[in-house]
């Protein structure tokens, strides 16, 4: 696919990838903030900072890839910026949690107030954002990378939700943010996969010079509609499905399977 | 993405989330499980109802003509296809002038790739101009269709074995362009005696004799001569011409031809002679030891008939590059089947003593025989002085006719 339409699809791919990464990173940030502070203090790293670090790293890595400086220089620069982002995020989190401890450099107070843990969580999230930003900067948005990205998002969210299974850990979680993050990540992941496949096929040398694959409005509507319907169906099922209902539905299969 | 392990983990998550009443975990696992189910269903259904057709603007094309190949792809179902990859097999010698063609692992085959997206019940047509620069019966297909689910996670591949053929006729040129003389290019082909007359061909006029039909009076000649003149018709028996083509270019007849260029020049010469003869109102026939797909293993035999040039050219167009019998056997078989007085033009790149012997025998039976030698094969001494032998070549120059040398007359005149 060439021309303006191709550029548009490529931009959409990057946008969806950023959205997916941001969704699971922010879900973790929010959960970490809730767990570490016992609720009420917000995410470990706010959405704006997380998005800034992610996009900043993506832009920086993209620029470095395009300019093509020596690999060593690029690696050093990216490492320095990542470390800077981690330190900055940690300091910011500590400052927001307990500014007095930071002003006085009172380590005991930092530890007691839980600010140190928030700082560590913020630094870890900044590291994650930097890593994903750099990974996203690779120019070709291939199917393989899109699948890997979606898998990572699903695993990250799944792990977070599994961790929150015991009620003491689940109760402080901000459900609204988490639900939005899960829905956004799923939507972005499922939409980005077909786009990646179509772009990969269109840009394959086998089809060079052939009429390009048309990503028309109706096609995009079918794609968006199918994903939306799928998620809506899952939402409805998730809201009505209970163990009792499931056993009731599976009961007719009992005699067939030899289970009473 | 949705391998067995992943599906197992998702089902486990679903089973964990249900008793724990964890709606979000349930939502995540359910969405991914539904996506996996949809993906598998899509994979099963994606290629059902997909119709692939090839159409040529003509099934029989003249050499050098450009034929339009139209590929039609129809999605006869409600399920849309985000992408459909088509890999159609075609002869390497007939690449389309538009579109990308890749070599196939099969000998002499190429692959034409196309990529389309199909909405429900949508029909897509792609057109490819094909310059017909290689004679033969060319097979297009089978085609490999590849598509997948909406998410592009799984791929399904199917082969449509349906094939279509396009016959490219041999090149036909005026005999002069083959380097043959303009007057009597093939020597004297008509027998001197006649048994029957052809009233459509007037050879001249003579004095009117009592008993002559009034229809025979040649009025323009009578006016010029100031006395009654009668028409002289040409004998009909001299208007039968059998073109015999040796499909083998080496002395041994078995196996594939050793010189494809010589065979092409031979076929071009045979086609050009047939076209010339039809224009001269000969009834033309064709005999060859070449093989035509779905034809006889005894070679090709088309009896002399009027106005069948298209059929003869198609037969020559479909001729493969290997011989099924020794050429002398075909000529021997031809002997009793050749109408009395019919002329024989033999086109061959090789003349063995056996072939020369049969030609001499045919000549002795009263058939005017002309041998058109293609390339630089030696002429057996038995032919000298008995039949007309002309040589055309070099064989490699058949595509660029001006490079052909003027035909060399090897033998003596016909009786």
C-alpha cells in the first residue's frame, strides 16, 4: 500500500500500538498506586507522564533510527535518557508522596511514608515505558511484532488481574480505570492485528507493482464493527455469566461426558 | 497467537475468574476466547464461496497479438475477506506486460500474484495484457488461493485445479520473407496432365470448337481476337497440397527436439506455406510426426480440404516440441492417403536416407515434391536432381525475419 492511504494506515498502526502500551502500563500504574498507598493517592505515575515518557522515547528512538548515528552512540544516548527518566519519575513520585522527606533528605521518613516504594514503582514504570517506546520505534510494523505486542499487553493485564484475585488486593483497585484500560487494550490489540497483516502483505516484494490492497471505509467499518460486537458480546457474557449459570448450561453435557 | 497453550491458559483464567467473581478477568479471558473462536470460524469459512475465473479476450491468438487475460474473483457469501492472495500459475514464456510475475519451482512455469480485499458478495476483476510471443498451447492454472481470518492470525490455503488454455498460432509470413523466390516459391507444384477442370480458375483461352458449351466462351478474349475463343480451365487435381512437417530436428526421432529454434522456423514455414496455398486456392492438408496434446500418438494427419486454414494453423499452434514417430513412417503412411496428383511440400530440419527414400518414391508416384530444408542439415545424395530442395535459415533468425538468408536451391527442378 502506497501513498497517502498507506501513510494513514501506518500512522493508525503506531497510534493503536501506543494506545495498547499505554493502556496496560497505566493499568499497572494505577494498581500500584492503589496498593502502595492503600487507595486515595492516585496512580504511581500519572497518565500524562507515562504517555510523555512513552512517546518521548518513541520519538527519540525513531529519530535516532532515521539519522543513523553509530549504534554505540545511539545505545548510550537511549540508556542515559532511560536512566534519566527513571530517576526523574522516582523523584517525582517521592516528591508527590512526601515532599518533606525529599527536602530534608530524610531516608527514614521516605521509608516510613511509603514514598520510597512509590518512587521505585514509578521508576519501574518509567523503565517499562522507555522499553516499549524504543521497541515501538522499529520502522516495520510487521504482523509478528503486532502479535507480540498484543500478547505482551494481554499477559501484562492478565498478570495484573490474577494478582488482584485475593480480595485484600482487589478491594482498593480503581475498577473504572482498570475496565477502561482492559477494553482499550483489547480494542487496540484486535484492530492493530488485521492492519498489520494487510500492511505486511501490501508491502511484500511479491506484490510490488501490483494494484494495492484497498483499505476502504466499508472494510474498516466491518473491522471496527466486528471487534466492537465481539467486545460487547464478551461484556454481556461477563456480566451474566456466573458459576451457577455455567453449571446449569453445562448440565446436559454431564451424562454424555459420564459426570454426575 | 491462539495456539493450544494460549487457549488452555485462557480457559484456565475463565475457570478461575468465575468462582472468584472477578468480572475484569472474566472479560479479558472471554474476549480473547471469543476472538479465538471467531478467528477459527473465519478460517474455516473464508475460502468458501470464493470463485476464481480466468477469461481470455480470445482463446486463439495470432503470433504477436496481445491477448487480455481477465481474472475474476467473486466472494459469494456474507463473510468479507480482509485479504485474498492469489498465486496463479502461467507459462513462463507468456508473461503479462503488466503485473509482477515470479518464477515457479516448476519448470517453464511462473506465478502471477494478486492481492485483493473482498466485501460480501463483491466481484473484483483484474486485467492483464499478455503479448503472445511464444507459439504453443499454453496452460494457465492451477491457482493457489490464500486468505485468513479477520485478525490475520490464521491462514487458509486452497488450490483450484481448474486450468485454461490459450493457443498461440504460429507466425505466418509471406513466402518471400522466408527467402523463397516470388515466382514459384516452392517449384512447380501442379501436375501437367488434367482429369478434371476447375471452372473458377481460368488458365487461358483457345479457339472455340463445335461442341464446346456456350458457358465456356471467353467473351473478352473473343472480342480481342475478333473470333470465338473458349476458356481453358486449370486442372483441379493440381490444387491439392499436403504440407508434411518433421517435428524432430535431430537424426534420431525419439526424445525431445534438440533444436527448438529449428522447430519453430519449421512450423512457421509450414504455416506460411499453408496460408500461401490457401490464398492460391489450393486444398491444403497437413501431416506431421509431432505431438498435439489430447491428439493421436500416431502424429497429425489433416486431409486436404478447402478453406481450413484456421484449423491447420491451430493444429500447428498446438504442436509440442517432440516427435511421436519417425518422420519416414508418417510419409510412408501418407503415400496411400495422398490424392492422385497432390503436391507435397516437406518441411524438415533433418533428412535421413530413409526420409529421402520415401520422398523419392512419392515423387516417382507422380506427386510433385518440394523439400524445404531448415537450417544447415546435409542433403542425402539420393535426392539430387529428382525433387526441388530449398534451404531456409539460419534457424535462430526466425523471430527477426530480415536476418534470414535467401533460400538456396539445392536440388534440381521438378518433373
